[in-house]
C-alpha cells in the first residue's frame, strides 16, 4: 500500500461510492471513462474497451484482486472482455497509467487496472444488507443489486447478486430507437476473509458473470448509417459471454526473516465466448472458444533500512478449446472447421520473476528500481489453413527482461508537491490470437494465422508533477512511448471467401 500521490507515475482510484452513486456506471469500461486521460470505445452496449495512453485490447492488463483477467485469446483492437467484470461487486478500481510490465507481466503497455473487492470494515458485528436499483429511460434498462455482509471478530464475508436488463437504446434527434442494442446480464460474487491467527488471513473468492444475446448491431441490417458509414449485411450477429473465477489467497505477516509480509494466490478462471451469425444469404455459423486459466503467484515485502523491497513470482497457464461450424440456409451442416476464432486444443504458459526496490535516498528523494524476467510459450495443435483447410501445429517460446527506473522528488516533506520522472520498459509476447486467429477482423477483412512472430518491446519516458492541496488537486505529465516489433494486421493482397486477407 502506498498513497497514489506518492507513486512516481500517474495513478488514479475510482471508489465504490463513485461507481454506485456519482457515476452510476453500468459497466467497467464506462466507469473507467470517468478517469482523466482514459477514453472508451463501445462497439455496442455490451462491448466496451478502454484506451489508456493510446493502447487498448491486449496491450492493457486487467487484474481482479491481483489476478490477471487477460488471457492468450485476447485480440488486437477493442474487445469486449472487460465487460465481464461486475463493477457493483467492486470496492474500488485502481488505474496505473503507462508501462507496468515489470510488476504485472506481459501486455501491460498502456497501463494496468486492478479491480478490488475488499470487504468494507463494518461499524458493528453481524449482518449488513444493502440494495441498489438503477433505471435508465434512454435504454429502458433495469439494474437490481443486492448485497449481504457479515462481520465478527475473526470472520468477514460478503456476497451479492446483480441482474441487468438493458433495452434498446433510444438515440436523440432523428435517430430514434436502435433495434437489437439491448441484452441481459447476471452476475454473482462471494468473498470470505477468515483470520487463522493474529498474523495470517485466509481469503476465498468466487465471481460469476453471464451475458446473453449482446449484438454487434453495426455489422447487421439493423445498424444505423452515420456520416457515410456503411450499414452491415448480416441478419443476426449476437454474442454470449461467460466468466467464472475462483481463488484462494493467504496473507501472512512476519513469515520469516526474508519478508515482513507475504501474499500467496491460487486461482482458476474460465472465460467463454459464443457467436451466432446469420448472413444475408441465410447461411449461418456458430463459433466460439473456452479458456481455462490456472493462476499461481506469491509476493513478498521486506523493509531494510531505507529500502522497501518487493519480490515474487507468478505463473498463468491457459488451456484453450475452440470451434466453428457453418450451416446451410436449410440448417444442414456445411462445414466443421478444425479451429474456431483461435487454434483448438492449445496451451499457453506465462511465467515471471519480479523485484522492485523503493529506496528513500533522502527525506525528499525516492528512487524506485524494478525488473522482471518473463518466459512465455505457446503450443497449438489444431491450426487450420484458410484455403486448403489443412491442419498443422504452431509451437514457439520467448523470454525477456524488462526494467524500470523511477525518481520522485517532494520539495517539502509530506508537502503538496511531487515531481517525478521515469524510464520504463515493457514487453508483450505473441499470444494465440496473434499466432492463430482465423476470424473476421474488421468489416470485409479476414485475419489468418501468422506463426513465427517476434515479441513486442517498448520503452517509455515520462516526467510529471502532482499537487495535492486541502481543497484542490492537479497533476500533469508528458510521456513518449517507442515500440519495436509491434505486431499489426497488414493486407496480403489475397482474397479468401470474398474477404480481404
């Protein structure tokens, strides 16, 4: 824990009170849209993706209680996976802008976001119920949330359920009702904290989110043209998304001479996506994937004189299955593909060792040094050639060392000014989406598998100033990020099934 003001970077926190009251945000991307300098793109009501310092999609990392939501299927450009986090279950959302790979691993290029579900301290023991209702006439939507928290001397527990029913959006002026823009969502969460001893606490958590029938209307005949944009030709394009996360964490004070504090975490997360599409010629297809992720990490904190040391290790392993079945207009099967949007029967491993030292050189100057070693490996057994339909294997691995140096200068001890500067490296290993994606990219485009890619590396320079007064706060920063071997889509000049490759 450290005050956001003292962090030698641009850090921001959104509280539960802001989410539930001030912003009335219905989704995580919309809540992040209130953070200065963060922009949000929404393909539809059910899909939203933040841009942090110009990066979106798999170049930002999302954590839930320190556990990565990012997996090897996340794709380039805006994606909808951040919408599978129920903000009404969050105690706060922390945003760290700029490269954060040294602490949070591959993908943390634009920034890192941590959604925390801490149990608020109750003023009295026993049960505390809470209910929330949100109504919006612009989309004829209803959101109902119920929570129940229990607190006693050694046990703290909370659980809740959220039901969201979004209707079609009604635009202003001559736009009117936009059909097929509504969807339904159900979410539940449980968190238990039990003090094993005065020095150790066991945490158990579970989250469930399900989204039904979230359309991408712009690619269908129900889309609205705007200033020359093209209305789609699909008769239907709907997504279902599901996510479940279970985890156990142990917090231990004074575990030994090597640390003052320790946190260890084990988690299992499943994320699924199913797409149903009906084309203009009434042919249809069903495609999707399931990702099962095992996560393990441990973190130690140690104060040595003027130096605060944090170090640890983490591991995330994905098991991926995917499918794609095409149907004729009469409902008969036209083709069963060997893979879905990404390779079928695939695994992806991501391992890291990290260390950070905060050195209080003088009462006014603090120096932060950090580094991470990362190893990543992909093994995809069923990758399909889009022309011949031959099936082949893709296997590769990469490693990297990234470092960062940050300097903080406070002219007055505990005063209102903090001047900071930093140089940070970041790293993103190619994932299964980069290597094996076989799916529509943008309108009229087909993205095909691209094995043999190099990892992306970045260097970011930043300088800034923060002011925190009694009634007024301000901050400003200048940054520049350079990327090497950045992976981008590029036309091949070929056409496959009427789509540009």
